[in-house]
């Protein structure tokens, strides 16, 4: 019997064409048209099509993501469905994929896919990416791997992958440890597993979590914005090993006094943050003030993680242990 895959369409370049009047890419293809670009799909699997949206990924807000999550969860819980594929704009794909990786507890393959070239461009990669995602979804080897991202015949873990290039077809990389596997000859081949995975059992998230990137010579004014606007959490993308300009420290103290949870990651592409430096603004001082350390996550993913944790618990020790674990 053929396996059944639910494919949920959300939009992105995979569903775009160049508009002849404005000469720029906009949403245009519907689900059936995208599926129609993959030859012999009906021989491989039974497909259930779910039209969620046809939006560029920067248009997807946190409420929409949670709405999408509930649909994915219901499909996962459906005994007739073997795996779920989500087509998604590549700009924020890693955030949605990581969000679902934290929230979902399932052995069924859940796979995100998109395209870097729209349908009007030579070499539209939507068809090859979608067919690779289908091959991955059908493989028994894809079970119990966490949420996966399949692009350019590479299989990456949602928890590790990031968009690294604005135009390249192989933009999705796991810079720290590399891909889990590849799709070759219509087969998903795995070379390693994720040892560290995290599941947080909630269907509620806290949306008021900000993200602030450090730069040379910055001062603390911006922190007052987060305090005055009732933010519950803030991720600071610090410099290097986890250090900030000294002028930021008074603002960090004010935010912590207002019970804003502050998580620290690095603006470097790879490597963990740690309390190595003892100078003013150094990681040791931040640690002693109560700033949490987010390992090697990029800022946008650390923010997702804090949104989930703050939706799950208000207990400070639990927040710290969840934020700092698996890093
Ligand atoms: N801007 C597009 C989006 O994220 C990019 C893409 O899908 O590749 O929707």
C-alpha cells in the first residue's frame, strides 16, 4: 500500500512567479500547480493537500505559526497519515521548523521544504526540492529524527540548520556539525543522528520576546523600549564568546529588574557563548547578573526557544534549565 503524505502549503518562493507589470516575484502558484511540477508523484505516494496560505514567509506572524502547528499536530495524530511536509518561504523557514521541532513529539517524519528560484526563473528548484522532500518523507530511515529541512538534496536537522546565503541553492547549512544525510537516487541516506534533542510540552507560546544584535559602541537606550513595551523576554546577540559593550550593562540591569528574561547568544556564525571574560560587559558579569546562556543557537532560533519556554513556565529555575539545556 502506498504511504500517505499530508503536504501543507504556506507560500514562499516555491509558489512565486515574476509579475510582468512590477517585474518582481509575488505569490502565484497554487498547491496543485506546485505538485504538478513533480513528475510521477502519484506513483510514489498518496498525497493529501492542505492549503494553509500563500504568503511570503516574512508575512507569517506568531499566531499564524501556532495555527499551522495545530494543523501539523492533527495530521501527525491521524493514523492514516505517515508523514507531513510543509512548503515554506526560505527566509523564516528555520524559525518555523525549529518551533515545531521543540513542540512536536512524534516519530513520524515532519519535513520543511522551499525553493530559492521562483517558477519564472530558469532552473526553478521547487520541483527537485519537493521530490527530495517526498523521498525523505517516504523513507523508514526518516522516522524519529526530529523535524527535518530538505533542500538541494541535503537533509538537515531543524535544530541545527540556518539559511546562510541570500541566493544560493545550497543556502541551508548546519554550520556547526553538517547535514544529517542526503537524498541520492530518490533515496534518503543518513550519515549521523542528532544526539541532543529537546521537547517542550506546550501549545502556548509567549510572543513578546525581542531580539537585539550588539554592535560596536552601542548604548543602553534601546533596552528601555523593551521595558516600556512590556516585553517578557529578550535575546541579545552578543559579541564573540558572549560579551557586550559596557554601556549596555545598565540597560540589561534595568531589564532584569523588570523581570524580563534575557538570553545571550553570539553574533558569530558558530560556537557557544560562555562566561569566559571578566571585564565590564564580559560574559562573567552578565552571568552573575542573571543572564541565561543559549549555547550555539543563532539569535532568531534562541528567540523561538525563549517564546516556547515562556509559554510553558514562569518558574525562573525551570526557564534557566530549559534555556541552557541541549547547548
Ligand atoms: N522571500 C521568500 C520567502 O521567504 C524567500 C523564499 O521563499 O525563498 O517567502
